[in-house]
C-alpha cells in the first residue's frame, strides 16, 4: 500500500520535473475540456428533445400527404 510519504515524494518529483506553471496550465485545459463536455451533453439533450418533436410532426404531415395523394389518384 502506498503511504503518505510516498505520495508526497511523488508529487514533489512531478512538480520538480514539470514545474508549477505547466501543471497549472494542464489543469486549466482539463477543466475546459470538462466544461465543453458538459455543454455538449446539454446541447445534445436539447437537440434530441426538439428532434423528436419535429420527427413526430413530420411523420404526421407525411401520413396526411399520403392520404391526400391516394384520394387524388
């Protein structure tokens, strides 16, 4: 099992290798990615709700159009 001292040493080594500025910018990029992902999920939910409603309306208008076409033939 990894102890507290090992975690501290590992974090210290990462900071020394990459520098605090690079880690900060990396975390900022990760946060932007998460926000973008959540926004995409929200937009997808909104689009699927209007898409289903539009599909139902289009299907009903198409079926009405077929009835009219049959009566004209």
